[in-house]
C-alpha cells in the first residue's frame, strides 16, 4: 500500500501529517545516499570508452562480458570516470557485482584510483577483506565486492587516506592470472553508503603532476625517448624543476619502479611512468627527476615483470644520465638512486653491475646495496643474491640512507615520500646536507 493510498483512506491528524512529513524526509535522505550506478550497461553503451588489456568486451543482457585472450598477469579493464563524476566523497563504498562465467576459479583485484601519485585502494582493508590480498570467484559464482573509498594505511605516520575519494579518476578490474584465461560478467558498478564524518583532509599530500608528451621545460613531467630507441616503445620520464633554466646545474634523482603486482594496497603496473618516489623527494624543485625503465630481452619494450635484459637496462641508464647532464644541466657529481621493491633490489643488481654504471652514483636512498648478502636468503628474488657481494664491493664507501616509512602492516607501496612524515623529512634533510657538503667530499 503506497503513501498516497494511506492519505486518501484515513483522515489524518496534525500529528499524523508530521509523522508522514518526517517519513518523507527520511526517505529523501535515504535516497540521497542510495546506490549511484557509475556505468549503465545498456545496448547503447560503447565498450570502446573503456581500456582493455588482454581481454575483449561486449555488452549483453544489461551487463559487460569480459573474455580473456591468453593467460597474463596484468589482464584487466579500466573504467574511466567522467570528470564531473569523479567526486565520490559523499559515498563510503564503490561496489562491483561480478560473476565468474568461466570453468576455473577466477582470481582478481578491484581498484579505485585517483592518479597524481595516490596509491589507490582495493577491496582489501587492514581489518577485513581477502586474507590473501586478492578476491576469488568459483566457476559460476556471483558476488558483490566493496572498496572502502575512505580507507587509510594503518601506520602511525599516515596523514591522508590511501586514495582521494573526491577525485576518483577510474575503477579497474585486474583479472590477470598467468594460469587462467579469465571469463566474467560485470553486472553493476555503483557508489553506495554514506561517507564517514568530515571529508578527509588531503592538503598534506604532495600531488604528482600528470605526464605529457610536450618538450621538456620548467616544472614539466614528460615522456622522453633516447636517440637510437625510436623504433621501440621504450621511453622514460624526465621532470625538470620549476626553477630550471638553461645553463643551470641541478642534482639528479634516478628512480626504478617495482614489478607488476596487484595485491592488498599495492597497485603496481611495473611501468616506469608509475614511479612517484623521485618526485616525492624533489617536490618539483631543485632536483631533476629521471624515471628509467627495465628493458625486455628483445629490446623493444619495457619489462614490467622480472629483470628483462639487465645489460640493456644498464646501457640505457648510463645514456639517460649522460643526456640529462649534457642537455639539461644535470650535475654528474650529484646523481642519486632510489627504487621501489624490484627497483630497490636494482640498487645492487643494476646500479652496481659494473664499474661503468657504479661510477654514476653519489649516494643511495632507501636502501644499502652494499650490505652483505645473507646466505639464509638463498638466491633471492629473481636470483638477485647471486653475485650480490661482488657487486656490493663497488659501493666503495658511498653513503646511503633509509628511514622506516611506518605505513603499517600489509602496505607495500611507493608513495612514502608524498607526505611530510618523519621519514620523509629526515630523508630530504639528508639529501640536502649531502649537497651542501664540500665538492671534494662528494666522492668516496
């Protein structure tokens, strides 16, 4: 029986009208925070507006069918939100209604991403979510999976949320599995629930500028390709400080990214352009930042998993540092190394590979690649421990600095320098103190 029928069949007292009015206001309030469909998979919906990796897409029966082409670790679909629809701060969750239409278990991660250096959040939370860091659907199973847009890293030195709910650029389903060709149906993607309390304060977060294909210039982050690599897809990212001028001299921070890895809080594509550590340390001033690639065995593309051809990567590194010193005023006596995960191991495996590349570095940030390798660690990740001590000897007394990020358990991300937390402040102070040291003390 609807509200209109109740009013017509019973004489309402003033108190009744007040109760009805209150009920109407409650219904309106409930509607204001009800589910908001972010994508409507009607026949007119064009899947071309989405970005697919290793999968095909088709709209059928009010849902989006996703089919893999081959088993791959990074297959997936990116759902970009229109600029006017990116502010989801009044909602608590983004939900995905998914069905495994394949004949094998489907492992996946579901993400909300803000870009500009925000690490992103998945359906994993520190106090819940999948224990393994990834979701699983059995063959034929259907389920609803939630992302808490207001999740924070659980560490003691964390000032901002893991992503910015007021600026969600895209959602992403990563359905890659090196053993399974995925097949699934997306029935709904929606924002739900009421946001907790006051909007999060994101003012203490350093925002990393978007990368463009413009010529290099003051304050710009741009894609760049070395001479001789034009017939490949291999590029790197160059960031000149805002105060950059021709003829000036600027210290350089070289960064290497982690392996492709989607797990708990870690949304790591493995690509060079995802790196944020060098920019977080530089803040767009004083330093030139170089984000450099690992390179595939055939030399045609970036290597997003493992080492690829490490000799090619070393050659590229030496050439890129030389170019930035010769063309953009990089200070060859003040080149620093920083890396995340795979990139941290690369401080030894790549940066100390031979005397030629080892000579580039003034110091190492975030790790000590000259430490002795522990026999208990065996060969290490991708056999990084083999030859470790021989390479470590090339440190020759170069300084290094590492302060615990204190982002909390389950957090393996490259955003540690994007807030002025104690470890960030200490690291930047150490860098500036090294630069202030007399020039004759800068080399071991």
